[in-house]
C-alpha cells in the first residue's frame, strides 16, 4: 500500500508569490494534518482536517489556508510568501483526529522563498 | 496556549552508553506520542502513551508517562549507531484538537 504522498517535493518561489502543496493520505485515512518544520526545529501544527472539515488550526496567519477534498486528499495554500515561510511542509494522515492515534507523515515538500 | 518542551536539545554519546530525553507540557495531556526523525527524513511514529504512570518498552527503548500526565521520557539502553536521529515528543491537551510537537532532542552516537 502507498504511504502518504506529497507534491511537489521541492520548489522555489519568490517573495509575494503564492504556493499550493498537495497531499494524498493513506487509503482509508480520513484525517490530514499539515505541519511546518523549519530546519533544526520541531514540526509546527498548521491545520487538521477530518472528514473534509477543519478540526484544528495552529498559530499561523490568514495567508495560510487549506482544504480537504471528498477523496480525503488535501491542499495547503500559502499566499504572499515571505522569506520566513521557507521550510519543510509535512503532511500527515491518520485514521481519526488528534486524540486517536499515530500520524503517518509524508516525505514533505521543501519550500524555498527567495 | 499549549506548549511542549524537550530537553536536552542535543546529546552526544559513545556507542553503548545510555540516553534519555525528557518532555514537559504546560498543560495536562490526554496522550503523548514519540516520533523519530532520521537526518533528511520525516518523523516516524514510535509509540503512544495514554494512561497516567504508563510505562512501555520496545526492545532497548523505554517510554514513561508521568503520573500527572504533564511529562514523559524516552530512555534508550546501550545506544547503537542506528539510534542516530532526532526524537520528538508530541502531546494532545484536552480541548485542543491538535498534536503539538516539542523541539526535539538530536542524538549523535559515536562508534
């Protein structure tokens, strides 16, 4: 079975641009969470979606948005990119919400903002 | 808001020595999870603890959840070079539907 897949794996953008990152969860998983990981730090929670509804939001500005589709895949959108948005963006899928068990992470999308 | 702190930030050991990382939360946790991230990789789930005072073992790894459910530890006995990586704890507080990660402890093992 395929694990969590994310695309693109690497991308370079310039300040002010917009980016869309995509994630396909493990088959049967209904929850997708998004994390931002800056080099040398722990993953920072951005969003969790379960059954296509937002179930949790971290302390990120409104420039960050996400959605989950009927097939449970998800997109993370970031508008008006800043240099500080450069990071590894991790998607994780799980059977249920945060209280219900392990997260399975994808390999991540590494975003560089110039 | 919910915060999870981990110490030490970095630990450097000789192969065969023991290693311990500690995790403390500012709020009572409903559960705590531990993950390992190898250099250049993504976090991989190790274990979840739910009960107050719970202790679980996986071969050379021992995980504990504090009685007050605000702290946890991971102990590795007789480290091996394959243990190299960053170990993260991550907790969920009641009322917060989000898994919050600590900053991690980076373990270096020298042969």
